[in-house]
C-alpha cells in the first residue's frame, strides 16, 4: 500500500526509539561532573579513609588509648609506636584513630542538627512570609550578630562541658547559615509558575513544601553542608582545646592538641599529628564542597 501524498512518513516504533537520543538522568549528570573534579575525588577518598578508620579503629589498634605507661613516655616514632607516645606513654597513632570517631561524630551530628533546624526555619519563613518571616528572620539575625565561637562557648557555659553539649553548641552556631540559604531559595522557587499552579489547584502547604520547595532547595544546602563540616570540625576542636569538649581520658583531636602544647619544643609530634588530622579532614570537606558546587551547577549540567 502506497503512502498517501502529503501525509507524514510513519516509521516502526523500534526505529523511532533508536533515532531519539536518550538524555542521561539528573543524578547521572551530577555524578559525571563530580567524577571529573579530581580534587573533590581526593577529598572524598580522604574522608572515606577517616570514616573507615573511625568504624574499624577499635578492632585494629594494638594499644588501649587510655592506659598510662610512664616508662614509655615521649618516645619518638618506632616500629612499636609509629607516631611515638605522648607525655603519659600512650600510643599517639592509637589515640588519633580512636579519636577520629569522637571528632567526626561531633562534627557530623552538629551539622546535621543545624541542617534540619535551619532548613525548616528558612523554608517556613520564605514560604509563608509576613509575620512568620519577620519573627524567624529576626531570630536568625540575632544569632548572626553574636560571634559564632563565643556563642558556642556561651552555650557550653550554660549547659556544661561534654560531648553532647559541644554538638548542641556547634549545631546552634551553624543554624543561621542554613536558614538564610533555605529562605532565599524558597523565595525564588515559590514564585515559579508550577508552584502557583499547584496553589491554584488547591494543593496544601505541606504537599507544596514537600514536592516542590524541598527538591529545589536541596542542591545549595548539600554544598553548604559539606563546606560547613569543615568549619564545624575546627570549631569543635577549638572548644575541646579549651577543655570544653570530651573530658580526659577520652581521645579527641582538639584535646590532644591541648595536652601536647606544653611539650611543643621538646616533643613537637604530640601536636603535629593531631593537627595534621584536623587539617586533612577540614581540607577534604572543603575540596568535596567545591566539587559538589561545580557538579550541581545548572550551567554545567546542561
């Protein structure tokens, strides 16, 4: 049967599907852009290494991090003690590996608290506006007017020293950053036509926040989370250095710096190795944040 003149040429479905190029998914494009970022991959590898050590550390370390052996105090690196020993004869490598669990736990949970609370406050303020926005924004502005580290110190002074209170202090200190990003992104998204159409169709606020607002404000929050982790580990270590964090004999990198500062001239390794651990973890968070920012850039995804 001949094709009618002027009618479109019909092709078999299989040929039509093969002739249309398939576009990669959003996740695949983000992953492709991230894998091209070599420094971000380096940061991810460093973080994975420390994360693995924090999990398996208690099962592979040859020494107890809390046992004191004064006969082995301030020994240089050797086959028995790769990083040497501290002023109480404790193995430095063991304490760094065990301390990675404490330090990373404080950092991750503090930023997680700030991410959840700050994102909710920012999204609610940006979506509802009016009096709700004014009250939340003034609260965030109040937190931002206070010096961050001093705010954390004040919170610990009110709650007392300890691991949990350091997590709360660093988390509260980080809330304004996430709240401002979530509020700005929500203000931008809620004026889009598809959001206005959902409102016109009678969709509820919770449904709109969950289906339209949340997916669009997640990318900048992910980037900020990675960058904020670097700041949080420095803040948490600084609080522990001042004696406001986990108490001895709990191994924590900031506390190790504090105990080793009195021997910085005679045994500099006591502050060198925990300082390097803090440096590499903070650097890896920053590298990871830069890579995520580039990978989630809409211009690069296109």
